[in-house]
């Protein structure tokens, strides 16, 4: 029986640049950084979360479906915040690029989309409190 999600993969063109973005700007932690016969295996994660994100080297990739247009699909990574407005200010001050000027209200709560150096979208969300 399947029991948990271990890894999710984000394709990046430069692992060092991606590592700097995900740790120094987003505040994730480096979990694994080893070089083996298949290349560098590099993961990051949210503190206190068991899920790890693989930063896998690949040619410029998939951030959005080709026909997404103005109706953008969610990014490959969705991170939850307890205080999205506060986190947005911190991340913006660290140089994270956002697609909107501030978090937007939705029926489920708030959301804003960030973009990593390879164009991968990162959805930051805060659930509405009852």
C-alpha cells in the first residue's frame, strides 16, 4: 500500500542557481546533495515537512503548458503559508519575482504566483480560516 509522497521533481537548467533560489530566497532547506554515477542528486524541502523536492538538471522545461495563455495552470510546486502577506513581503525583499503585485483573495483563501530562475511557477497559498 502506498504511504506517502517522498519526492516531487522540478526541472532546472542550473542546479547551483536553483539551489541558491530555493534556499536563500524561498527559505527551503537543502536535504540531499550528492554526486553519483547518474549525476548530482539534489533535494530541498520545507522545514518540518517530509516531502523533498528534487532539483533535477534538464534543458529549459515545462513551467506551463504551451497553450496556457492568460489562463495559467498552477505551477509544479504549491507551498502553503500561515501568513501569506507577511511571507510575500519577506520573499519580495529577498528578490523573488512574483506575477502579481500582491496576494489575491479567492474563495479558498489567498494565493500568489512566484517564478523561479527557470520560469517554473511556484504557487504560494494560505487557506481561509473558518
